[in-house]
């Protein structure tokens, strides 16, 4: 059954697919899959959730943003 087919992505895929920038009180997550128009894979969503939860608990961070590499912010979620 095709709908139950799942494959595991290597950990480096997730780490390189979501980049992080930080300066003083600012943090930015950058979707880094420009060849796929920054479509968000399940593993990327998990990483984003962990990042945002850790930033929420940090009183030194006052501003958080998300941006996309290349010509598209994001074309969706798979």
C-alpha cells in the first residue's frame, strides 16, 4: 500500500534543510531547500517545532522569524 510507505531521511538532511541564524535577541530559521521551493518535509517540521519551543523558553530572545532560501518562501508541506 503506497500510503503507508515511509522512508527515513538521514539526520544531515534535516540539519541542512533548516538553517539557523542568531544575533543578540534575534533568531531566524531558514528553509534551505531552494531546488524543491522549500517544501517542508515532516522531519523539517519536527526540527522547526523543537527550535521554536527552545526559543520560546529563552528570555534572551525577543524576535523570531522564518524565511526561505531561493525564489520561494515555501511551496507547502509534504
